[in-house]
C-alpha cells in the first residue's frame, strides 16, 4: 500500500514523504524465510505532464518463526531472527551437515510452557482473542529469544499459539493422511493408528506434544470451559487445515472424519 497515492509538490519545497506498507501473509513469509523471495521492487512516480521517475524500494525482512516449517525450526537452538536468510551465510554459521537438534520447535515449547504454567484454568481458554499489542510483543519474543513479560495475558498467549500452528508452511498432519472414507466406530482406531504411523518424525513429535497438552487442558475443563469437542475442532484447524482452508464438500467430509479422530485421541489415555 502506498500513501498518499497522489499529491502536489509546490515549487521550492525540499521534500515530500511517501509511506510504503508491505503486508506479509503466511505464503509470502514462507517464501521470504526460505530465501525464494526478497523485498525489492520498483515504484513508478508519475508526474502530470512530466516524466516518470523509477524509484527502487528495498526492505530487509526480519526472519520469523511464523510461516516456517517445524522441520526447519528444530534445526536451530538460536532465535530464528539470528539465523541468516542467506543460505551461504547459514552454512558458514552452522555447517553443511545440519540435522535436528530439538524434538519440537523451541518456540512451540515456550508458548505451551507459558500457558501450562499459569493458564490451564483460565476461563474461556482458546475462545477469546488476545490483545493485539501483546500478541505482537509475544511474537517478537518468540522470534528474538527475549523472555516473556509477566504481564502477558493468557488469552494473548493462546492466540499466538493458534496463529503459530496455523501459519506453519506445512501442516502437522499432511493432506494425504486425511481419511478417504467415512469414519465410524469400526474403523476409527485403525485410522487413528494409520495417522500416527504415517506422520514424519518431527510432525509426530509435535502432534503427540500438542495432544498431551490439550489433554492437560481438559483436566481443568470445569474452570476453563473447554470440552473434547471444542478442542478437537481446534486441533483440526491448527494441525490439519492450517491457513489454507479448502471448503469443497470432499474436504469438509475428510475434516469431519479428522474431528472424530481428534476426539478419540483427546479422550484416550494413551497414544
């Protein structure tokens, strides 16, 4: 967005200010984080009855864990903001033989641990939106490694947790693992087992970690007003659908099946 889109410069004025606002969605963030895109463009400043001026606009992207994959996030102990975008500089810093150094992303652990520590009994947990300014600060803390403020409210933490999971460049449950047939009591357990067996290793870790956390939330359902049905919907939204919600009839049927599978996991004592 460019503001103002037009204006007048009076002869003799030394300068004028034009503001450029760049909206980075999850798809663009994924491309920026992978180095496939850069913030570089040419703006045409057109003067009425005069010549056109070509202005090069460049920006530096502050790397964020939002819009990345869990497989890449587990490769670094450092805050993601400190991990170079340039692949050559990244190799210079971490070497060529990079492997996972964490079981789950540290950003996910931090936000889950914060909610677990003081928010399991919060009323309307995962039902109320967070405070925009706090949400922004919490996201910055995750990207930079700064400690969370004690004043951060639980609903803001929960909001960030949901946005982190839904913004992942690859969903925790790949689309090919969604049930192709209608789920019922006879095939529920078999589908649940096939789902776990088909998950890539890091995705499996995150899935089990989140299900275990949500089970803890259900242990306090009398105070936080959560239910297995509500959390199952949240699981489907965060772990299966992501931010690319397919509204086709077939996709909705497969998500309904996943909803039943998530209820099964949440209400079972083991995985």
